[in-house]
């Protein structure tokens, strides 16, 4: 119907432009061409945006990119997030916003699904190989450092009914908030329903399953707070 026809036209424009200019190397003016021509498919794109070759976008009409954003090779950003290739108004309400100065390193995957809002604040760095996935909303604040191979997963599968396949039992979606000036070490996993308070540090390979207060240092599986930033003594276990 009208909605489906419009969506197919959007996807056609994306495929056409990405096919034509998406793999032009940086040294052959690829970045400049992408900065100009991609304005026809994105919801918003600022000035001086650096998009390397071999970056894939789906649902670009749901993606906003601020000024001075860097997106490196191998990144995949999915603003469409259709499940089973079905179009729906819920999926149409997806939104991904990369604010000014965000840097997305190589092979990062960012995916919205089912009315998801993923927001990455100004001057935040997302390290290589990181995965950020809805369908719960995800808000990452300003000036954060997310190290390589981290995972931020705003969903959880139901599995209580042993008579049904897990994939048939649906999911829960509470959302994730990572406040300003946080540092997540390499390999950190953040699970659904978690808020990490401003200025916190999460040690490498930790799994965050519950809220972390502001200005905390947390480590482990599951992550627990071992000290406050600036404090000399560890918190007793």
C-alpha cells in the first residue's frame, strides 16, 4: 500500500546512492561525494562529516548525523530494523541520532528495531567491533569512551515456557542509559534495564546487569562497584 510503496522508494534511493558512491576510496574524493549526495537519503546530515568507503546504511531516512562525525570502514547502521521483512508503523518510528563530533570506529554495528530511539551524544567514541542493538531505547551521553568489542543490548529474551521455542516467546525491552563522561573498557557488555551513572568507569570484560551509581569504578561478572573515583580505598565486598 502507500506506506509500502514509499518505503520501497526510500530503500531504492539508498541502494542506488550507496552502490554509486559508497565504495569510492577516500583518496578519490569519496568522502566529499558522500557528504554531499547522502543528504538526499538521511533525515539530517551536518557539515564536515567523514564517512569512509565500505560503510552500509539501511533506513537512512531514520538516521540523523551531526557535524564533524567520523564513521570508519565496515560500519553497519540499520535505522529500519524490520523483522521478517515486514513493514510496520512501529518500525517506521525508529530513530538513530549521532550528535556532533561522534566517532564510530571500524566494524561497529548499530541496529534499531520496533520504534527504537538510539542516541549517541556529542564527542563520544565507539570502539571497533562494538555492537549497539535495540529494540529498547539506548541513550549514550556526551564525551563517553566505549572501547573495542563492547556490547550494549537493550532487549532480553523470555524463556520460561519449556513447551515453546525461545525465539517464539518474545522479548522484554526496558532500555539502557549511559550518562556523560563514562569509560567502558574493552569487551564490556551492558544488559537491558541498566543505567550507568555519569563519570563511571567499567573495567574490561565486565558484564553490567544492574545500575551503577555516578563516578563509580565497577568490575567483574556481574559488575560490582569496587570504589568511587578519586577514593583511595576499595569498597568492601
